[in-house]
């Protein structure tokens, strides 16, 4: 895609100490602002210093605190609680996570269930276990940030099982748990994509093999349709990786491979569709204007990071069609869920190295 000259964006420093462990969620995500880890829980921005609010609500059965919480809200709260385990206070004999799980069961009527598989073998769900009985290395939180394995292992995350509800589609579930369309559809070949039905067991393929090579900056594995961000840890912090599903270039308009960097960041970008794209749309009876301004019709979404390839026509950006994330559907750009690109945009600076690779898993 071709764009008009961009506006420069302020560089936002990276990341968080948060141990946002064992993948996914799209945005239980401990988002780092400056050097203070910040978590989005039930639409509210929370820090470790705010964890006493959760402790108070759990200890006093303050039900209004949890009013209208969803499964994702509880998963986000678990990520918050685990990352901030050294903050707040705990009732003797009644640790925070079991209380949170008990509140989830009370509110939603079911306990969280997870299927754990070995680190490298194909998925064989031997049993469903709860958090209390999980092995320490399989910390069960839905988060995009994970601590890098201390043993040098290249495998992160875990596979799991969840139960669908009558009004959900597979893309809905994929987005909630930080997965792309192809990932979840291939993991559930016998499930109707658009109507899984009430009570259907859905496999979440959350186990990933880290890309080879230097672990710094942004790495996009086009074969996996997944982006990895390796922020530089502060002193005494454990190194982490943050990973998101992405869309890549479609047949005939492949995403380029190689080493580059982020050359610009633009919030609320305009889209200047190239002539080839305009002709393609016109052939379908959908005439595009020369410029599409910010808003719901803009396929770039609200955030765009330009890459240094070629003449700057390749970008990492959001989308106005989230269901396409995880597909080979772009004109060569890297496309992300709106909430994911917003998080990445806040964490990376102009000049951040970006490496695009093709490593089949």
C-alpha cells in the first residue's frame, strides 16, 4: 500500500516487569506504560499497587465489584494477580487465586477447565485439570506475555480446552484467547466455524515454538502467522516475549522477508489504496476513493507502524475486519487485531528492529 507522508509519533518506552505468563489473551495483556506494568481488567486500567482492591473484594464477598464480569475478565484478573504476587495482602490460609477461582464459579456457574499437553508432542489431552493441581511450569493464565523459559527451551504456552456458548463463533473464541482464524479452525476441524453450538469443547492451540535467531525487537514468522515482540528487560527483570496472531500477504502479494525496522508510527492513519487495489475493487463493483480517512471504513484501523522495506509501502497495522486476522488476506502488510496493535504501538519505538522469517512449525 502507498501512503502520503506520515506524522512522526512520540517514542514510547517499553515494557513491564509483569510476568504475564503462559499465553494468550488478547489483552489480559500486561501492557507496559513506561516501566510500570498496567493491566486491563474489565475495561479498567489497573496496576500492581491497585491489587488491594481485588483482595478486599474477594475477602468480603463484595459481589458488586464483579458485576457483569465475563470469562475473559476473570482470566485477565488472574494474569494481574499472578504478575503482582508481591503486592497487596493475602488472607492467611486463603491465597488470592483460589478465591478468584471460587468467585468465578459462583458468578459463572462453572470452573475454568484446561487441557495440558506435553511441550513438544502432538496434543493428547490426558485429563482436564484445575489451576490448583497444575504443575508449576504450566501456570494457567490467558496472557499475550510470557516469561522466556529459563532452561533455554524454545517452546512457550500450552494447549487448552474451553466450552463454547450458543452465541459464539470460532473467530469470537479465537480473538478472546489471542489466536488467529487459521489456528483455531485447524485445531477444530470438526467444529462448525460459525455455529459451534452450546457446550462444544473447543481446543485452543496456545503452544508455540519461539523463532530461531536473535531474540530482540519484533519477529514475524509468516509461516505461523504470528508476531513475537522481545522487549529489552530492565535491570533485575526476567526477559519476556509478547506474541500476537497476525494476517499476512495473500497469494501473489506475499509479505517480504528479511531484516528491517520501524520507520514511523501513525495514529489514526489515512489509507491511500494503490491503483492495483482500486482496480480490483472496481471489478467487484466496489469503487474506492483515492483516500480513505480514519474511521470504521479504513482497513488500517487506528494504528500503523511503517516498515523500512522498499519505498515504505509495507506496514504493521490494525484492521476493520478482525475476523480476517490469522489469514493470508492482506496486500503484503502485517495485520493485527485492533486491541493487539494498540498494545504493540504503545510499546515499540521508531527504530525498533523487525525481522520477518518463514519457519514452518
